[in-house]
């Protein structure tokens, strides 16, 4: 019986040691297949702040060039203003939200256009509906119309390398990245 208990105890000790080891290799590492980029903008609403639209360069170029109107975006981080373009149609329950956004846009368009004309830079504004909730986010690009700004209007949007994976969107480093971006 003693001969049976010793090997059994040794096996139990080995199993405890194996399962208690720190397994850093088992932590999944998020691999990015393509370089991600960010385009910064001003987030308007109850509390104005900065935000970034993220994606690969082709995704961002396609989303921003399709701008026959506003670009619908979705917030992909709870603690930072990180957004991605939405492909397809929006939820029909957002009708009240669209009305709020349109009214806010119409009420503030002149001041945004004035800022764009003073700086000869596009002003990118992201709006959400304060009354109906934060389900819909819409990105508007206001281009300067002043004759002195003609060359600036033809310039492309600045794509900043965004070296964060989706698992890092909640981090303080992403918040610092957003705060460092100015237009």
C-alpha cells in the first residue's frame, strides 16, 4: 500500500506544479494583418471631445470618398472615442435620431463652415442624438468654401498610423493617442 501512495502523491505534486505555473504563452496575442490608420475628428454633442475613425487605409479611403452625405460610424470602445465606418443601412428605429442630428447639423453648420474657411482645413464633426440615445453616430465633413482655400480643399485627409489592436481600444494609450491628434 505504501508503494502505491508514494507514486500517487508524486503524480499529484507534479500535476499541481504544472497547473500552477504562469503560462504567458497561453495568452492570446492579437495579430493585425494590415496596418491600421486613424483619422481624427471633433465629436459634438453634450460634451465635445476628440475622436478617431479607424480602419485600414483602403477602408477609410472608401468610406470617406463615398461621402455624398454623412458617414454612419459605430463606436467600438466604451472608454475611448474610437469609431469604425458602418457598411450597409442603419436601423429604421433611428428615425427620431436622424431628425435630431439633422436639426443640430443645420443649427451649427455656419459656425463649422466659418472655422473651415478661417483655417483652410476640412472640419470633421461626429454627431449623435442626445435625446434619443447613443445608438447612431454620424460623421460630417465640412469643406472650406473660401476662394483662398482652394488648394487646401484638394489636399487629402491625413491618415495617422494606428498601431493598436481591437483588444487595446479601451486602454489609456489609445486615449493619449486621441488627445495628441489636433486639426
